[in-house]
C-alpha cells in the first residue's frame, strides 16, 4: 500500500525543516495573467461571432453542424489553455522562512521543481524594476546570488517591500549563523 504524506497546518510544506519558521509567501504579480486572459477573451468572442455567422450561413444543415462542432472544439481548447495557465500561475509560489527561500514551481502535467537557497549564504540581493509598467504597477525582479547559485524571481509583487524584508531576514539569519551551523554539524 502506498501512502502519501502531506504537510498539515498553516506554514507547512514539503522541504521545510522542522525548526524553520514560516515568514511569508507570494505568487507572481497578477499582470502575469493579463495577456492570457485578454487572449482568451478575444478568441472566445471571435469563436462566438463565427458561430453566430455560421448559424445564418447558406450552407447545408450538415455542413453547419460540422462547422459548429469544430468551433465548439476550438472554444474548448481555448478555455483549457487558459485554465492551464491559471493553474500554473497558482502553482508557482515563493515561500520565505527564517532560514531559506523556497521557489516551488509546478505545472499541471509536467513540471514539479523546488529550488531552495539558504538566507545566510546569500552574498547579494538585488531588485530591479524597468519601465513604466513595472514601476507603475509595483512589480519587478529579485536576483538572489550566492557563491554556488543564482536564483532569479520575476514578476514579484511589491518588489521593494519584499527586498527590504529579505535583507532584514538575511541579517537575522547571519546573526544566527553559529547556532545553525552547530546544529547541522552535530
């Protein structure tokens, strides 16, 4: 018998150490879904208008039914693609604890990726906002650099606030470094 263990309770997730304390989490900015939503709406309106014009067309009844079946199939594909993008949006999450930053990236069918980086090993934390849209809507990118790896997180909402929180948490983690290193070695 196969059993699947899932974390229970708020602030619990796979890959979390027992002594880690949850600080905050966030999804990408809502603008990430704006283009797929507009595309879905425009294609849906196009398919519905084509369906209305097929209804009034001079084709035979069988040809109209066949065209309507193709339009309904196309409409279902459009809706499914948007639903998949929406699920992927909600399944991409950044979780920050007092010790690590976890980027959990899943997709509906293919990807199950988790990358974590320790706060106390971060050499540099950078934020970037380029252009009117990013500055106006308050989102941007965080670049977290350590000696071994670089973690880039794009479409971060309220990027300046997240940057300040991460810098503060990194300094707290560095003050605790001897305690953490002693626990890992022991």
